[in-house]
């Protein structure tokens, strides 16, 4: 919910999630990262294929049908706990110059 003046309310929990420093997310990430398989969820690293995929599906992390880069569990949390935070983002580009 935003105040009457329209400025967004930043949740400190979202900042930790977006930066990857949230302790609960890091613990879950470490567990999922030990399971063999790939590709993986971009947020929690749950495997979508390979040997670890059946176990991840039993834990409630199958691939989400609307966006195959995320698992259903992560998207349910993102949908339920809407919010955000301002985080620094750096973009790099590589331009190749060729002679005509």
C-alpha cells in the first residue's frame, strides 16, 4: 500500500531477497543447490531436470507453467508478498567496432 503522496514504501525484507542476503532464502538456496540437475529456478535454485527434479517437485518446487525460469513455490511467494525495494544495478555492454 502506498501513502497518499504516491511515494513507494520500501520493505527491508525485499531488499535482502533482491540482493540475495536474506538468511532464510540463502539456507533454502544451499539445500537446493546440492541437488543435482539443471536448469534451475532463478530465485531459489530448485532443479527442474535431472536427478534432483523429482525431489524438488515433492518439496513443492516444480517449474511454473507461465514462466519456465521460476518454480511454482517462488512465484506463489512473490505473488502473495508483493513489494519491492530500490537496489543498485550495474549494466555492462560490450561493443565491437569493425571497419567497413
